[in-house]
C-alpha cells in the first residue's frame, strides 16, 4: 500500500496535466476550478489551498474570468469581501473531460458487490483527506524553515525591507526551502557590501531565490 500511494498520486497529477492540455489552460487554473466544485470561495482561501501568493491568485482568476469559467462578486455575508464562483458552463466544460475516466471506472467496477463499492468509495475519500493533510504538512514545514531563516537576519536589517510574503525557493539538499525577496533583491540592503558579506556567510547559495 505504501509503495503504491506515490504512483497513484503521480497518475492523478498526469491525468490532470493531460486534461489541462486539452483545455488549453495552465494546470493551476484547472485545479482552481476543481476546488470551486465545492462551492464559492474567497480568493485568499483559494490561494492558500493552491499554495499561491495573492498576486499569482489574482492572475489565475483574471484568466479564468476572461475565459468564462468563473466570476467574482461581493460576498453576501460581508460586502467588503469578494467570493469566486465557478460558472455552470465552466464546470460543464471541464467536467466533460473527466467523463471518459468516470466511464472507465464504471466498467472496471462491474461485478463488484455493493459492500465492495462502498469500500472503494471510502478509500477514495480517505485518500483525498490524507493527501490534503500531507499538503498542509509539507507547506507547514516549508514555512517553518523560512521563519527560522528570517529570524536569523541581523538586527540592522529592517523588517520592512522584506517586500513579499514567503515564497518557494530553490531546493537545497533535497528539501524545499522558503525564501524572501530580501535574500536576492536589489533593495538598498541587498546592494550594500555589508549585506552581501553577511549573506555569503549565513545563507547557503543553494537556498538563494
């Protein structure tokens, strides 16, 4: 079971990439539409679940709105907030690309008893919950690495110099790390010889953004 799980997850990713290619959309856009099948959501919540910055999320929503897949509107519960809703046409367009695999599963499960089908359904739901929990764990670990790195900054660097929220950096020793624009920006601190000297001592080059 443990050996099969990565292969199962990888096959699902490749399927989504194939569907995205058929639709002519980036994979992230298709994933966003998939999240909206559960109902309207705030852009910040979508960004959190997709692991995107708010700026990147805005670009995704701009593309999807231009394509007629989603629309943004005021939150009825709080007019200060925006919610994103998938259009019926958008859901239908994406959904039809998943019809063949649904039919393939139906053919594969012919002859299964009701109890066996309930077991399969429970496995699918459990798999999704495990995947969501693992995503949260990975992102939480990456944020912890970034926070530890940021806490080590010298006091003479103003916190205001960091102009962005945490974002994925390069991979160091096989572990995905987080970094901030401060580490490789052209901000005043980044141009100073004192900053460059500190960075060369304190931060492995492999973790520079």
